[in-house]
C-alpha cells in the first residue's frame, strides 16, 4: 500500500502537466487521510511537520506549474 510520501514524490517528479494535477490531488488526499489517522494520537509530531511542509510544496507546484492563483498574494486595488 502506498503512503502519502509515495504520492508526494510522484507529484514532485512528474513533468507532464496533465498528470501533475492528478498526482497533486492524490498526494493531498493521502495526506488528509494520514492526518485523520494521526489525529487521536499524541505521537507523530515529526510526520505532521513533514506533511505540513509537503502541503506547502504541493501548493507551490499548483501555482508555478499549473498556473493557479497564489492565495497569499493580495488582489489588485481598483
């Protein structure tokens, strides 16, 4: 069974723009499911931090490779 890291690595290494979005979605879904598994546990701080960093990279991929708007940028003033 693949874990979130496998999907994350695939998304990061993918060069086909048509497939990047798919692998990003798979990675984000796997991260979400793993977060749900870890929620009731007191351990897992390191993995939680790894997932947070991975989520940042996935967002950056969506912005840079797929042309998604950057949610951190301010909208232009009218």
